[in-house]
C-alpha cells in the first residue's frame, strides 16, 4: 500500500499485460472463497481485468487499508 500526501490510499498491483501499476485502493477488490483469497482489479492503462492470489499478509494489508471485501459461501458452508 502507498499513501499520497493528502490523497486517497493507493495500491501497487501488477497487470498481466502492462506490468506494475499504482491504482486507487477503491479500484481493488478482495474476494474470499473458502480457503482461497484473491484480489481483483481492472488495469487503468489497458482495461484488462486481473485476478491475483492474496496470501494472509496481503489480505491483512488490504483490509487495514480499507479495500472492499466480498466473502463467497457455498451451500456446503452452511
């Protein structure tokens, strides 16, 4: 995570097509499905949607920075 002097929080991400990018944190989503977590974003340069694995440390950093989260539960989880 990076923080601009008076601006909104930003996240450093890696687009599969463009390489490293810096996006507003509001453009990054954290998705949990069972034991697996990923973060999702759309590249601001090429428009490609990206899905990358999120380990425990990255999940904690994204949560503490305020990234939007979605937890997906299956009927078996109930």
